[in-house]
């Protein structure tokens, strides 16, 4: 019977122990690897998704900024165009006001005035302290304006008025604005040159009716337009029952 020495037995035990340790270590590493690999993979996937989202957010932000800049540029352009249009309108209005003749009366202003005869007229009224044409006013002016295309050698006498409320200075300005509202409407729609208009007798100095009644005050808040044609040049017949132009009142500023 074989006897194993104590030394050999110890060596065998050591080898067995090392083998067990090696086997256990490999098993532990494999286990750890199997457990951590899905976590690492998931983390990588999350990193990729985060990077993709960040790029998408950056792209959206870039497009948004570009859109905002374009919208702002369009808004600035529109605002500039509106300002230019307003400036052009104001310039045209100023030019029209400068070109319109203003006088106390036509006498001494219009050459050969005796040759001019009234061939048409119209009157529009305004609300208290108003200088804006209503639809009814425009309808009346349109009916009157239809005569202008065939009129020859004519002028338009525009007489504005107010009721007695307020100071003279304020009413001169108010009646001037009312008369200019009529002038600008006829000039724009019927291509009447500004120099054909004569603004006469503005203010509250000339009454067409009493200011003691509401109806009388309403009539005084008026602008009357008379179409005067030079019959010596055009041969147009004079209108029957025409009223003479009003005069003698201070002109509006």
C-alpha cells in the first residue's frame, strides 16, 4: 500500500486550492461581464439618443432663429414701406394745400370773373366739431363730380363754414379742414388740379342760417362747392336760379 508523504499532500492541496481560485475568479468575471454588458450597452444607447436630441434641438433652434430674423426683417420692411407711404401721402396733402388758392372772395383773384357762370353746385354738412366726410357726403360729391369730366375752363369755389361755438381762430382752422377734406376727395377721385380750387369765406363769420337753433347750426357746419365755367371760352349756359358766391369773410389759415 502506497503512502503519501505529508509534503506531497500539502502540495496537492495547494494545487487544488489554486485551481479552485482560478476557476472561481473566471466564473466571477464572466458573471460580472454578463451583468454589466447590458448596462453599458444601454448607457451607450442613451448617450447616442441624447446626442441625437441635442443635434435636433440645435437644428430647431437654428431654424427658429433664422425664422425670427426673417420675420423681423419682413416686419421692418413693411414698417418702412408704411412710413414711406405715409410720408408720400403727407407730402401730397401738403402740396395740395399749398397749391389751393385761398382768398376772401373771387373778385380781384380770378381774371375775367364776369365771364364765369355757375353751372352746378353741391353742399355737404358735418357733425359737431367734425371734419371727416361721411358716406352720404361722398355720395353727394360723386353726383356733383360726374359733371367735372365734361366741364371746360372751370374753377371750383369752395366755401366752408362752422356754427358759432368756439373761438374765431379755432373755427377758421376747423372750416379749413372741412374744406380741404372736400378738395382732397374731389382732387383724388376726379383728377381735379389743385389750382382750380378756390377756398373762400372760411370760418364762422358768414352764416347761412341762424345759430340760435340746432337745425340752423347744422346748416352752418357746411362746405359748399360751386362749379363756375368760363362761358366766353366754353359756351356753357349759365344755371338758372344760381346764388352768387359768398365773399368778404377772412380766409382760413
